[in-house]
């Protein structure tokens, strides 16, 4: 059996461009640039909505976007991640003297190939699991199929933008820069995964279940980081993440929570741990299975 050191050998080439300017202090202005790019996008959107529709309507649209429970609100939310995607691309140029392409790996062609090789099989896995979700008493129809097809040309690229932005930040910029400075996997896998989890810790929204959501995000981050280290590019993690979110946002969503574009919605009391934990246990199992499937098709 291949040991972890050998399995992660491709990661060295992935990290190499980050080594020339690997000082830890550069991370802080880098993160500031990323946040400024993302928040700047939100400010520009808010300004545009206010100027064209008035403050009250702009506030109402922002609230619908935050909930993502309508097609329009969900599309707005997904496409605001363009700012987050641009952030690390700008940061590596300004602060680390390297091109944005290095965030994807030594070969963009290889990254794209790994993305496709992972995306297809995991989407197929989700299709196989779909009847189990549809058979649950808590699942109801969501967006009509004709409307779904109409929104799909905008929704699918939007999901790719959203997942791509998160991967560029956490498994791209942060993982590369931390690995360039620190050899310990606990740092360059663990720290970005904890930060990823912290962004999903929302006690105001999930109440007593917030820890379970954050734990799932942390595990997901570790698995995505593992795929990145094994392949030496961002493609596999992008495919892994995109397939997961296509299933969660476009197929079966959570009722009233980012389900505006979903064909079906599952009613779960998100603030009740007794209801959320069993659902997340199933999702954990599906996520681990998807990670193993990705490794199988990639032979890593």
C-alpha cells in the first residue's frame, strides 16, 4: 500500500510556484485582498439595486438572496462569488509575484482533465442515490421541470463559479501558501479546512445544529485538500465540490434554505439537532463514498 508521503508527492509541484514569496506575513494582506474583492462585489450589487429600484426593494432582494429560496435570489447569490474567485487571482499577482494560473496547478490541461474525470462519476453516484431522497416523506417537488431547464444555463455556471471560488481560496491560495512555508500537513490541510468550516458555522441560522454543519464542512475541506495533494492540481477538488453542490442546490435542496433552483426540497428543521444529525450522517456517508470514488477513477 502506498504511504501518504508518496501519495502526496505531486503536491510538491503544485506548491512550487508559491515558494519564492512564502513569507507568512503576505497571507494577511492576501486575505484582505480576497475579502475586499468579495465584499466589493456585494457593495457594487447593493449600489446598483438601490440606484435602480430604491432602498426598500434593494433590501428585500438582498434578503431573498441571503435565503436563496427563489430562483432569482439563488442566481444572484451564486454569481456574487465572482468577486471571491477574483480575490485570490489578484492576491497572488500583487503579493506573491505569480500568475493566477498557478492556483490551478502546473498544467491547466491536467487540472481540467481531473475535473471532468471526477465530476461525471460523482454526478452519476448522486443520480443513483436520488431515489432514496425522493422516497422520503419529507421530500416535496420544488421548481417545475420546464422552469428548471430555463434557469439551468445560468444556474449551472453559477454553481461552478461558487464552488470554484471557494476552492481557489481554500485549496488553492491558502493551501499552496501554507504548504510552501510549513511542511506539517496538519497546518496546510487543517487550517484551511477549519477556516472553511468557520464560514459554515451559522448559529443564528442553524441554532443547536450549527456545529454539525461546521463539522461536515471541515471534513469536506480535508477530503478536498487530500484530493488536491494526491493529484497536484485543483481539478479533482473542483469536480468533487461542484458535483456535491449541483446535487445539493439543483437536485434536492433544504426547504427554505438555498433551494430556490432545486427540483425537489426536503423539509428539515435546521435548528433541531435531532432532525439534522441523521440527515447529515447520511450526507457524511455519501461524501466519503464520493471521495473514494474520485480516488478510484483517478487511481490515486
